């Protein structure tokens, strides 16, 4: 059962929220963060990407950069740009994109739930990336940025969301990227108790996005428990910051591929070889989107093609084999193009669905890439089935938008 708790959030006063809030650390590079934070000393980038306070090119993993992160976090609190709530709360966080809104509950999730598999994952993590994030959690003694969870739909929690969001929000703004962010504080003790009790009836939480941040947060909490001779289990470090959304609220976007060359094949030879495993239909020059599961969109030499996997080339009873990313990785990228390691092969790149199929066309038309492949998005059911069976999704399978805005609330570990 999912063990969660309310917490005393550290967050900006209402008048500062738009200056403090930022995109997550991992969706932009140091120079982009430096530009977005220009002229704004209140930007959270000074805490989550503190290398921007050094000269361009400074090693972002150097000791002085981590020290600067702590210095800035302390300064934000001293200046009143971040203030800790006087009691423990849950919070509701709504995101709006293209007229569609999803509501998450901001919780302190349990470290032990991650260690024992009650918080389920669907991606592999790299130790080097975990360790970088662990350093930030350790030095700050806080979870500065939340992780992104999903949970099976729950009528009681939906009712609590409706009740709370009928009231006046604490924050309500549109970020520069056009996405809306609205935030409510759950202050009623009875509602807080109901949230805790209802999550205790949910068997598993699922990592939707942020596997490295989740691992780092949980591993630091576990580390603190081991090092504390008086550890009893109810310390704040036994929990970490997450926003948990009902699964039906979430929509996974497509995550597409662009490849630099055809592995020595001419376009005609490549199309001919595709015919063995796919029904190939020339769709002309107008953009073609995949129509459903096992249908792909190929862009090659100025034309779009529909590729439909032939029966027998996939296994719908296999939670991994049913995935279009598996079909395309095996039958196209590996067998025809010789790409066997999606994580390291420099011949392939990945384009999140938020950029649209026009971005695929642009990268091929520019001559940078030889072909593009668009995939039908994975469903939340597929993601949860994979996590439930202990399987791992292939790399670059899911793309979630909008991303959680950082800086709306922070969780301290003491």
C-alpha cells in the first residue's frame, strides 16, 4: 500500500511565484538557463542550475557549484523569496496545455515504498546520473524539484480534488511556454487525513517521469536512515517530494526517431526491405500521423509513408513485444539500419512529440537526417502493465507534457 504524508512545504509568496518558478533542470542546458534567468535573481535556476552564476563553461559538477546551490537556497529563504508553511499540507497542482487540464496531488512519498517496489518503475537508471542528483539532495538537505507519479484512478481522491479546486487557488499563472499552472493548498485537517488514508488503499504508485530524480531522492533518504543510529522511521528524510496524478488524467505523447543514414541502402532498397514486415503505403507530401497501434509514419526523401506491421511480427500478449518502440527498434532500426544501442549510437536522435511531426520533416529536409519515423504513443495502461510485470521499457519510449514546474513547493528533509 502507498504510504504518503503531508509536509511543511517551502514555497514562494504569491507575488514572487512567477519569478521563482522554472522549468525542470533536465529540459534545458546551462546556457539556456543562464538566458532565462538573466536579470532575475529570484529564478530557481540559481538553485537547480547554479553553474549559471559562474562564467560560461565552468564545470557544473565542481564542488564550488554545489556550494553555490546551498548558498543560493539559503539566500532565497533569508530574502523571503521562499517561505516554509507553518503546518503540514498536501497541495493540488493543475497543469493546462492546449485546453486540456490534469490535476495532481503533491505528496511526500515514502522511501521504503521505492526500495521495496511499491513505487514501480519502467525505465533503467544510470548510476552517474543518480549520483549527480544525489549530491544536490544531500547538500541542500531538501527535494528542490518534484518527481512525477501516476496512480490508478480513485473516486475518493477525485472527489477531494474537485472539492479543493472549487476554492480559490494559491497560484494561477501561465508560464512563458504557454502552459498554465494552478496550485491549491489543502488546509482542512479532515481532508488531509482522507488523502493519507485513501493513498494507503492504493497498492502501487508509478513513476511516470523522472526516474533518476526518484532514485536519487529515495537513495539519499535510505542513506540518511543507515547513518542515523537513532533512526525510527518517522523522520522527514524517509519521504521525498512527488506530484501524483490519476492515470486517466495523463496523456503520453509520441517519442519519435530520426536517423542520419540508411546503412548503405538506397531509399528504394530501404522501402523494398520494409515490405517484408510492413504494409507500406505512399501517402505523398502531406504530413501523415500514425493512425493507431502498430502503424508508423515514415518520412523519406520528401514523402510520407504509412507502415503497418504485418501479423506475426509482434506479440500482443507480451507487454514489451506489443510496444511499437520494440517493433520499430527490432525490425527497422536493428535489422535494416544496424542500430543496436539506442542509448549510445550517434546515428540516431529522438524528438519529443511536443515538437510535432513538422520537426521530423525539417531535420530530414535540412539534410541532417536521412529518414524520420513517428510512432503511435504508448498508453498509460501499457506503462503500468510493464511496471507491474517487472519489465523495463526500451529507451526513449515515453514523453510527458507539460513538465512539472519547479519551485512551486520544496520539501525539506529535516
